[in-house]
């Protein structure tokens, strides 16, 4: 967008104002309504604003045992999946970026396979395999299914990061006698690090919110936070429970939003999706 | 590379290990995982539905489960509503996102930056929170009803639990990627080409039709493939916002697998969704691969 000229002076950007208003209404307004519900004690139809604000339902929601066990479980799952994913994907990403070996291209693109099929259909096919292995309803079953979901991100983004490291700086460091490990630690990692961190964060948050695999593979034993949300919504329990959980759940997403801006801003993200 | 580094050859150095496949070892774990949990389930699903054990114990080729699916009224209704939802979402996404992307491409400043961050924002709203917000805003006695009532208008016919519920939710959810993909495609349209056309008197409609659209055709198809793949077998939004019957393929497969406890039929439904999406999947892989190759 840098190539375009600024609009001529004095012209009001009506189109832009139109889009800004329409998108604000369609995207921000629903979230404000949810936020309002979270801090509402009494709000009866047809009042435009709640009759009584308060934190009573925060206490009630947070004193529910199922909320805490779901939250702990979700955090455990996300941590285990992200660590496993980083452990197997980052070395692979380095290899894809820097080494030549037979079948490199085919293997690199094989990670697309999971995204070339409709996701839930694939999950059902995996669930059929897990059924024979008795992995349905187990922690590790859900770990495996969520791990598969992180592979593409955790390999492709770090590969791009490793490739964008200035090779001449690495070679210069080698020339003055630095060991490969030293080069990796002092030259490669500082340059590739931030992008890799963003990929790790994305995979953590993505796993935290992953609903479909957890629902299909995990039920009934494994109840993650999003799965608990679905039951809250379906059972039409106290409206505020859902609102409080939404606000709580949105915090990690907000952190991701802040950190991921650099990854998404680069346009590399859309290209990764084939744009 | 100098003689010094040649002498101190180490495994991480690409120059020396070209013939030694250390790389294969490093990539083995994720590749095997893909083979086990993506490739094998698909092959196995197709195999298990086409070759079943007959009553005598012999394994034979059969189309029974497929014939059942395509002769069962309820299954066909579910398939139809899935196709309708996917088509409607794709259409709405195109109509909504192309103007946004065009606006973002051809303007600069603070307002477009604000519009862009709004358009990308849904990417950071998990679909389960979106479902909840949808119910509170468009559901019965939701915020829209409250506001309409306040100005003396009748309530809306709520889209919650109708086929329109998932459509609205899925469009909302897919706006960011569609805009980003289209915007990235519009990056290939040079300002000179447009200025040249404008200089010879082309109207904006003609510029769009003759200059812009042909150049972003590929991006439009990528965006289409991506949203079709995502929407066709979506689960959470149709499950929470959609009607109980007919239901989309996602909830249908889930119910067949878990509640009806008929994995065989669920896999058949999965293979049928693969069949309907195969063209989009192949196209998606091809264009991503081509892009990466550049």
C-alpha cells in the first residue's frame, strides 16, 4: 500500500467512513454487548442498558469447580502440545531452511495435506483410527489431534524466519572463527527468534481455542474450556456465565493479537495461505 | 566459504553434508506424524468404506454405505443444506470482502488502517465467543430486538437456529482471511496499468472488469477454495447456531460418530465431504506450492 498516493486534500473519504462504520457495527458492537453482559447483574428486556451492574457473576462463575478444571486442563493441553510441537517442528524447520536432502520439497509440502481436506471430515477419519487404539476420551488422544493442527504453522513460519536470516553475517562470523553453535546462538537466533516466538504463541493460543478435535476425540472425559462453553450455551444456563467466560477466554487471544501483528503484518501470512 | 570453515566441517554446515541426509532425521518426526494422522486416516477411511467384511468373513468390494447415504432422505437434506450454506457464504464473502480489499489497496492513511484492523479482527475472536455474541445480539430478545423495540419497530425474525445462523457466523469468521488473500492478490495489480487505463478514459467499472479482476483471478479462486474447505465441514458454528434438522455435515458426522455410535457411516460421510471438496483442496495446494516456489 506504500505505493499509493495520499488522497487529494479536501476530499472526504466517504467510502472509508462507510466501511469503518459498517465494520465497527458488525465486528466491535457484538463484542461490546458480550462485555456488557459479563458485568451485568440484572438486565431485563426491553431495557437498553442493564438495570444493575456488578461483579456477582464473576464470583459465581469463578467458584464453579468445572470452570477451574476446564481451565487447568486447557492450559495443560496447550502447554504440552506447544512444547511437543516446538520440539519436533523447530529442528525440522531448520533442516528445511538450511539443508538439502532427498525428497525435501515433497516433504515440505506434505504438511499442506492436512489443510487440503475439509477439517472435520479429517477429524472423523482420525477418530475412527483412535477408536481402534482406545485413544478416544483420553488426554493423549486430544494432544495428538491438536498437535497435528499446529504442524503447518510451526514449520512454515519458522522456515521463513530461518531463510530470512542474513547468510553473509553468519559466514562472516564463521570466517572469524565462531563455532556453528555460537553462530546459531548469536546470529541466527536473534534474527529468527521473534518470528519463531510469534509462531509458538500462535500455536499455543490456537490450541487453547481448538474446539472440534477436543469435542470429537475428548468427550466425555476431556472437557476443555471451549467445550465447556458449548455446554453452557446449549444448556441455556445463566446468561452471564457465558459472558464472563467469553471475557476470560478472550484474554489470551488479545495477547496473541498484540504479538502476532508482526507476523501477519508482513503479508507473509496471507502468502502462506496461498494468496 | 573460506578454507578455514572448510577445514572445520560440522554437521550444521550445508556445504559439506549435501550427501549426508541429516536433514531427513530432523524432519522425520513431523513427517511421520503427518503420514500417520493425515495420510493414513484418509487412505484407511476410503479403504474401510469400500472394502468391507461380508457375512462370510471375506473382504469384498461394496458400495453399501454410499448407496445408503445417497438414498437416505435425511442424509441428502443435510448434504443439501451444507452445499447451500457453503455457496451462500462464498457469495457473501466475495460481495463483502472484494470492496473492502479494493478500498484498502487504493487508499492510504489512518482510516484505511483502521478499516484493515477491523477486517482482520475476527481472526482473533474464537468461534465459540462469536457464537455466544451472535446469540446475545441476534438471538431472541437480543440486542437488536432491544434497539428495534426502543424505536418502536417490531422484532426481527431471529436467524438463530435457522440455516442463516451458521451463514452469518461463518461469513463473520472468514472475513479476515478472505480480505488478506484478496489484498495480497491486489498487490500484483500495478498502479501504472490502472493509471494508463484511466488516462485513455476508462471508467472505474471498466478498470475493475478488464484490468483488476483478470489479474486477481487466482487470488479469488484461492480465497474461494480456502473458505469452501473451511466452511463445508465446519462444526462449532453450525452446531451451536444452526437448526437441529437438517444439520450441516460437520454436526451430522459428529452425531453419527458419537451419539448414533456408527463409525462406519460417519467415515462414509467424511469420505463424501472429501469428494465434494477435492477440487478445491487440490487447487489450494497447487497455488500455495506455486507461491512458495517463487
